[in-house]
């Protein structure tokens, strides 16, 4: 135990002095852990970020091979109005882009600290971490600090109405951890692309809906597509809370073009096989304002199969396809990935990923070994 905590401290120090990127919740844990709603394990009404006491217990008793999932291993119990947490994630890998030789990678991916202050029906939620890329940079540490999530939320009960305002990802579709997945990269959910939002939602035991008006960060990072818009999604759970389907739409109004997306998600847990199916498809139309040409029709699809081999070991595969313009040849992309995740004890995860991507012009291969520690 002392050795593992020492490794965790080293991971924290490394992550603090280099760089990080965002990471989200695992949609693979919905249904497969007998939890039908993301809000059982996360304070955010759409999932992701700081986990609840229930989520901490699940991480120890259901997902991993035991341990104490409490904050600081239960050494300090925070008051009822305060919740704290942290995520540290580092990676080693090899990137092959068909150029001579291989591109070795070694970098921290994430260094985030979470806080939640609750007073009655209102809470203030903040995530503070480091901005960076896969290789160290020379700017001083303070210039790389950022708060990618900070919002005020009114939520009287765990079910029913909520309203929140601030910076976060507008709820839409599957929230995969892999930031390079097409459903994140093509739809405006890449790293540090969180927008400023006003969001309304309604949560029930068997369904939920989220409606969000958003605009790009106007002052600080200024990353992601320029403009504003709104996103809406609805999810209905059925089959005794072991499956769900959803519909979604997103409108983005930019300075040079407008984009209109519509699509849906499907999730199903096959208990006899310990297998979870996740799927998402979206069709979009882009209208460029300076051109009189016909609108550009686009699409992006994602399908994932995940199986718990045994307690603490999860194996999954993902297939993706994207088309930036259906009227032109050679604008499609496909990728396939295989991931193996091991949760030896609560607070710990080791993930091995192999990913291959193909376009008309290139072939791209990535192998990545990640160490994830949360507090």
C-alpha cells in the first residue's frame, strides 16, 4: 500500500509540472454496474466530473478489486456542504504515422482538482487543472492553469428540475473518455472546448432531458469553433433499466457558417454475456454563408462493445466512421480501437489502448498505456 501511494504521489508531481487534458466519465459503467443513471455516481446531472459517495463505494465494491474508495481513503471526512476530489492520468505510447520510424510519447494527460460547495438547494462546482499537450512547454506554470468547469446549479432534489449556469460541456450524446473519438472531436467536445452555458433539465427514474443554450469562451482560452447555439437531448430507459434510447439535436451559429446536427443514441446491457452495447449516430448539415453552393451534408457514427471479463478487468472495442462531405469522395475517415482496462484497487486504473485510423491519404496507428489515479 505504501508503494502504491508513493507511485500516486510521483504521478501527481509529474502531472503538476507538465501538462494535462480533459477526461470524462465512463458511459460503460451505466447498466453494467446495476446503475441506470449517471447521477447516481456523479454530482453533475449529465454525468462526468466529481463522483458522489455512492460512486466511490461502487468504485471499490463493484468496479475494482476492492479497497477504500472514500476521499483520502477515509482519513478525513469533509463536512456536508463540501465535496472534494482529484484526477491524475499519465501515459506512455507509440505513434506511427507512416513516416520513417516511430514517435514515442510520454506525458501526463490530466491533473484536475474538483470542488463542490453546497448551500441548501444551490451548489457551486469548480474544476481546476493544467492546460497542455503531449510534450513539455516552456511557459511558467501559472500560465497553464485553467478552470475548464465552473458553474452554479440549483437542484432541489436528485430527480425533477435543475438549472445550472457557467462553463461545462453542453449535454449531448455519449461522453467517451477518448477525446480523439469522432463524436467528441467533430461535434465540439474536444479538449478544453467547454462552452459557457445556461442549461435546464428534468430527471426521472426512467427518463431525462437536458436543454442548453451556449456560447464560446469569449475571454480566456478561445478554443473550439467560434459562435453560439443550443443543444438538446432526451434519454428513455426501458427493459427494466438495462437499456436506453435517446434523441438529440444541436444548432451552432458561427461567423462563417451554421451547422445543424441531429441524431440518437442506443445502449443495451446483455446480462448473460456481461456485455454492454453503446451506439451513437449523427447527421449534420453545414451551410457556409459566403457561398451560394448547396449545404454540405456530414455524418459521424460510433459503436462500442464492452465486457467485464472478471471483477476489475474490462475489455472493449470501438468502431467509428465520419464523413465531412457526402457529395465528395475521399472525405471519409474510419477508426478501430481495442482497450483493456484493469482496476486493481479503488482509486487506481491501468488502461492499454490500440487505435488504428484510416483516411484516403493516410494510415495512423497509436498504442497507449495509461495510469489513472483519483483521490
